[in-house]
RNA sequence: GGGGGCUUAGCUCAGCUGGUUCAGAGCAUCUGCCUUACAAGCAGAGGGUCAUAGGUUCGAAUCCUAUAGCCCCCACCA
C-alpha cells in the first residue's frame, strides 16, 4: 500500500459521506437503546447557507456523532420552515420581476407559484449541509407545510380555541405596510432614530389663545380627536373642557385630562390620535373617543384623512409640515432622539394600526413553561439567558397569530355572511358545525367563507418537537413516545422568545413534558473586526468556497475552536487554516506511524525504551480523557477540541512520537508499534465528532477493517481509570530536562546537530537510567554521567531537586551562573515563606480542606529539598 | 427608563465553591533550524501591577461596594 504524501479532503469527504449514507449510519428508528435526539432548528426555506448555520450545525453534528459513538440511538431530524412572511415577500418580488402582480392572482394561483418556488429552491440549504458532514437522518426531513404537519397546526388551533385561549379581537397591532400584514411584537425591531419634533399651535375655538402640541408625526393630525393634558398642570388647568381647532383639517376637538400625561415632555399637552398610537388608543377607549384611521393598509393617506389623500405617509409628513408652516401654526422644529420600530422581515417602518386579528392568550400557558426553565428542568447553556427568559415570560402578552398573507396554514375559521363563524378541522366539519349552529340542514359550503388569513410562522414552528414526530395527530405513536423529549436544542439566543419559549410552552401543554432537556445557545458569528456578518458588508465568506479551499473538517475546526457557548465567535479564515494545518499534521503522523510497518522497520520484539514512552502517553491519554469529558458535559466544545488538539499535536506528535521514533536504522519494535497504533485509533475516534472525514479515512488505513468497522460507529474513548500522577510527574522531569538542554543550545548558539555530554546530579539515578536512550536521542547527548558535586566549565540548569550540567566550549561566565542560582534560591525561599505562613495560621489549618492542606505540606517539603540543593550548588560555585 | 453581561499577554479567550504547580492557552511576534512524517514544519524565547478606587480576609484575577468604558435584552414617552 502506498500512502499519499498529502491529504486530499475533497475526494475523501465525498467518498465517506456516500458510504455513511449507504451503510445507513445516520438512520434511526426506535429500539431498546437509549435515544439521543436533536431536532434541527429548521432553516427558512428562503435561507442561504451562512456562517451562522455552519456553526450551529457543526455543533449539532458533534453532539450527535459523540452520542452515536457512545452507543446511544442517535437521531438528528432535519427540516425546513415555510417562513410565511419571508417566503411570500420573496415570491411576490420574483413574480414582480416577471411582470406579475400578486393582486391579479387568485389565492390558488399564487400558492401554485409559491410551491413551485419552494420545490425549486427549498432545501438547497440542506444539501449544502451535507458537504459539512451533517449526519442527519435525511429520511425524516420535515417541511412545516407537509400534510401531516399542516393538519397538526390546524388541530392545535382548534384545540386552543376550544380551550378559550385563542380569540378574535380588535386591537392595536404592529402593521407592516409593505407586506400589508400584522406582525407580532417580537417581529418589530426598535432602532434609535433622529426625528424632528414639531411644535404646533392648536387654537382655541373661542378667542385668540392657543395650546401648543409637540409631535413627531404631523401627518397623523387629521386623526386627532382630542387634546389631553395632565389635570395637575397649572398651565392648562383652566383650559380643560374647552375645545380647539385641529390644524390642517380644522375640526373641533375637546381638551381632556388624564393623569398619565407627562408634564415634563414636550409641551405637556398630547394630541390624541387613537388610530395610530397604542397609548392614544387606550385613552380613546377610556374617554370614548372616535377612531379616525388616516392611513390605508399600504401606508398611504386614506379618504378619512380628508387631506393629502393617496400620498405616502412619509411624503404626507413633509406636506403636513409645510402646510402647518404656511398656516402659521408651526412654532418650531426640534431634533430629538427616539425609537422607531421596523419590520423584522421587510424593514419597513411599523405602523400601529387598529385591526381585527386572532390572538392567543399566553399568560396561563406560560406559567409551567416559566417554571420548567427556572427549575432547570430545561437547562439553559449559558445560564444567563434564564433571566432574559423569565422577564419575558412574566410579562408575556397576547400573541397576534394571524397574518394577512397566503403562504402558510390558513386559519380554520368559516364565516357566514352575517359574521358568525365556526372553528373546525376542515370544511366537512365546518359545514356540520355550521348546520348545527344555524339549525339549517340545507346549508352548503358555498354559504360559508373561510378566513383569508394564515397563521404566524411561529405558530407552526412552536410545535416542531411534537409535530415532526406526529405527536399531535397521534399522541401515542411509537416514535414520539421514544424520541420525545429531545436532548439538546442548539439555536441562537435571538429566537429565544420567537421559538424556544413557545416550544417549551406547547410541549408542556401537549405532552405534559418539556420538549428538550438542554438548550445550547450559540453566539453570533462576527468577522475578525467584530462586525456582525452581513450581506451588505460582504464580510461573510461563502461556506462552500471555504470547504473547497480548506476541506470540511478544517472549516468545522475553524468555527468550533473559538466559540464558547453563548459567546460571539470572531471568525477568521485563519482558523480554518489552522484546522487544515492540524489535518495535515495528523495525516503526516499517520504516514510516519503506518510507514514503520509498511517499510519493514519493525525489527525487534521488545522495546529499547523499557516501554517508558508508552507508559507515559497512556497516562497522558487517561488524564486528557477526563478533562475532555468534563468539557463536553458542560458543552464547552471549543475547550474540548483545544484539549484534543494539544493532546495530538504536543503530546502525541511532538513528544511521544519523537520519543519512540527510531533514529538512524535502529528500527521499531513490535510492542511499541502495536501500542502506538492503538493510541492512534483512540485519538482518531476522540477527534471524529469534530473532524469526521479525515478520521474516518485514517481509521480505515490504520488496520484491516471488516465491512462494518467504521470510525463513525466506533466506541468513543471513555474516561475510566485515573492517570497515575507519579508516572506523569517523573516523566515531566525527563521532558523538562530535555527542554533544558535544548534551551542551553539555543542560548549558546550550539547547533542541534552537535552532540553534547550531560552530567546529572540527582537522588533518582534510576529514573534517568531508564530514560537514558530517550534523553540521549532527543537532546542529542553522547553520554550521560552522574555526579555528586559541581561540574565546572559547564552550563547548568535545575529541575525540582535535580541539577544538570552541560559542558560546553563556549565561554561561561561564573557570575551569570551564580546569579541564576541565587535568583532561584530567593524565589524558592519566598515561596516557602508563604507556605509556612499559611501552615502557621491556625484559621487556615482549621478551615482548609484536607486536600488543600496536603498540597501545602507537599509544597513545603519540595521547597525545602530544593533550597538545600540550591544552597549546596551555590556554595560549591563560590569555592 | 429597567434588567443582564463583559473589561486577564499585540489579538481572541480559559481561569469552578478565594490558597504562589493560576497568572494560563491558541494565534501573532522574536531567535535558530530545509533534522529522511509534516517549512501547512521543528527547537527555543520574550510578553500581563488580571479596567480604576476602596473594602472583607492570614491570603483576592477570584467575594463586596463605587467609578469608567464596551456590549446585549426589555420598555407605549407624544
């Protein structure tokens, strides 16, 4: 067998992905094993793969692969969200390009276009995820408008209506004039804005006096129905009850009073426009005022405005300002800072608008969902989001669930011409219910009209954990009973309210059990300058390009290595490069190790090195497995990966392989070789969830494998026995000694090629004898001797209580040697003093834990021994 | 306006219930090496009064209080 010199990701990735699929390793069905389930947050059908997805799905894949290797029945369910408003906007725009206006289409015609679009573009994103190595059970791919899913949503609507949670009402909603639909509070993004505050005179009906009003929205003046002041405001007290003339339209309106008015703000007098402001609407209700909606649904001035009819709201603002000026009622303009709400989807300015919508009352439903998180039944990583969650759930408001769109689950409500309605699962049931309602058996479907609106996308997404497993329609089916609750939800904190909170809510309502045990919140992916990645900035690299350039394993490494849970990830291509370097390193280590057998270098039965390196690395590995396991338990994946990285690069390659690597033609022995292959196998398995392709490749090349022996299903290395600290401690003395010699070479400019002698002064000669062949090889030493006294004409260094002398021809300054020793002595003495102080402190003795106390005792002993050694050396030097 | 978080080497970050093996890692920098696995590499090195000021303590990066700066979330101030 010939091992290629370089690792070629692309062909190898395609090869193994195909084989994994072929072997069905991603598939899962209920059996006697413990399940481990992850439900993929379904990307929008309109979505394009970006770095955020890469991070998110890499994390999910790491978790799934780990648990699969640990023997659980791992199931990762992928899917796509129909993304009602986002998709509809896209389809409308596309049709517009083709010269088709949505308004000219029937509902069915439009939906046909939408489905066509979905079938063409939807799911591209999932195919792209395959390139990344995602090990989803693709047979389970679910779309939120699949037949069964659709029915589940309708069923839940019916159920919540029957239970009295869902109701229809006229309320102030957030209106998106571009999409011409209501949106929920969560879909409104508030941004700071510089606005103009207009001060306007409202003249009293009788007399020359006026009251001045401050407003940022003069175009809504035609909707004014009153002026409101604080009853305690001395300036206006005498005017309450009088009437003023509204500018522009010259209507007479009353001056009323309410304690809610802020005397300090603006002029202290508020123009009341119930149709266009939440607060004003409340005032309007309280004082029974008229509602005049001055806008049309697309944000133009309406007939009711009576002025600037048909003009866009922003144009109208300017026109209104101009006219106020020409009427002589504009007092002044002032620049102010305020918040303006934008639609999350269309980015148009949200208009508070009074309209009739469907709402879901969340207060009662939220109670158990709040409790589940506060009690850690659902555990948040990081925990800081618990507070955010609690605050929202404690102040939860009714959820506006209807949207004036066509793409989505159509609201299952059927109306009579008189406005009466029935809520039903389908037309047949609607008709039956209707007949009962009006006691008329001759009623036909044509007497009924279904609600035109669809449901908020999130009203379907919130059922994801249940509906994907058909748990709504068949609550007792085998699948949902087996897989629910899922284990970990991996998502961004930006949708904690939209989605996470609501899934917990619906899960507890419909399964009486939380939908997932853990929620892992990822951070936002930013560029290396800390800017959020966005299309506009063009700072988001194309994932597929990155994979092409570095390989999927390297990209996975890059996004994982610096992304602790909940913290933003500052992504830099360099991280992928580091990943690629790592892959290359592993590949070359593999070539070295495997080469020994393939090139016939295995010449001996037993180890020249007394198996010391094997003993050392096996303990190093034990130690690392515990560390890595702890990190994974806490979802510290980047830390875990870093640990594996160091274990492989530093400990395995730089140290272990260098130790056992045969110099000259001395050859390798069978025992060490076998041990090394076994180590390599464990390392590769350990790394597999993070870098699946490279590891699968090496897995198959390390040994002959049977047909079903794949790394993807190999047992994950478990932390079992603890590492032997004594062995690790002794070995580190050896390694430090080698480093010490190398250091002397460096600072004295001695080539690594020039062999040196080494004198060791130690009370543990045995140890150094055992390691002698390794020390001589790694530090390029000709001969090691043991001494009892100072060696002159040599550079020295100390490790713990051992002193090492390297005789060199380069000039040695005794003074420098003396200073070195005396500095170390001072430091050690100081160190001992602090230890002694602690041990002399009764409160410390009383309060410290026994292990802390033991450590201090050990420190004391070590320091004392070292001081004796240093003092002795120093004395000899001065003689 | 309310709430939460952050401030540790040039950069990105680890540092749990306070105890000189905690002052760390990776990247970057510097020095020397094309040593037959790897220059996508090897061997070394330098670099931080742990934001500031107090306090608690025998002892604080770690706990408390203020201050400054940055970030996020929530909120109907016209």
